[in-house]
């Protein structure tokens, strides 16, 4: 079953074609890796799916229904959540209270929200930091809190924008395991990430953007050996004839 379908998606900013006729689909329960060089259009694509940007052309279909033009809060209520590359928690609130705010976006019952926040804080291994002010967290724990806040809204589809950027190798390993655990619970994931170790470790399939266009898609091993992908990342001299 397809949970997300993107059909000929395009975005223009004035004379700049940031995304050009991109099409792909994601099956329910899958993890899709979205990769490409800097400026390839990955985050712009994310922003259209998440309702931050309106598309210039194309369709976005989530759980069988077209969601073109829906704002982020409507999509979140329907089960589509996202994390951000640059995390912005409620800095003066504790980790637990940040999760309470996220939980209350779905339930106005304080008791239910508190129960949900406790569940999420356990899943994301933030128990020891629950009373810590979010603004004092390390980048690794901020990234984990960002994922936790998204999970607190009970998504069926989670868009993750560079969740491992700035992390240490051990933190990357922990993030890989967290993504696998989230997926095992039935959450479909679309992941933008530059750390190829992580993308290869978690993805069922990968799509590659370059200059706003889709240049490759398929299983991870096939994609990373694609001449077009090697050329996009490393240049012509690395492509074997």
C-alpha cells in the first residue's frame, strides 16, 4: 500500500527551478532515503510535502487523498509530521514540557498528554533529561528531542530533515537505532541525510536529486553504484567507463 505519492512535483522561486518534475512513492512501513549534493532541492521538496511551501506544479497524495495547499497543522492532525534541520525547541521549557506541548496538539486532556509524553520520553531515551531546560541541551540531545516532539503527535508518516547533522559517530549510531525502532512501530519514514552510513543502514530504497531533478532511484546498493550518482557527488573523473 502506498502512503505517499509525489507526482511531477515542481517549485519555482522567480526564475529558479528549485525542484523539477519529481515523482516518487513511498510504501506504508517503508524508509525512503532522499539524498543529493547541497542545493539539490531536498529540503524544498520536504517543505512542499509538509505544507510549508505551495508547489508550482504537481500533486502530493497522502493516504489516498490529495493534500496540495494544506497547511502544516492540518497535515499534522492527519498524521504527517516532520523534524527540522535547524532545531528550535521551546528553549525555556524543560524537555518534558516541550513534549507536553506537542502532545496537547492532539489531545486537550492533560492526563492523556502526560501519559503520552512519558511514553515518548522513554522511547527516545530522554528520561534522564526530562527536567533539563531544552535550551541547555547538547546538539545530540536537541536532535533527539526534535524527533521526540514529532513522535508526540502520533504520526503515520515522519519526514526527517538531517536528523544526524552535527552528531558524533556514537550519536549517529544511536540515531540509526532510534530510526529503526520508530519504523518497527509502524511509522513510515522519509529521511534527508548526508551521512551515507546512516542512509545505507536504514533505507529500504533511495532517491537522488541533483539540481532539482530526480537522477536515480532504487535499492540502496544499486543507487550508490549508479554512474549518475557517483558523477553528481564526486565528478566525472570517478566514473568508471
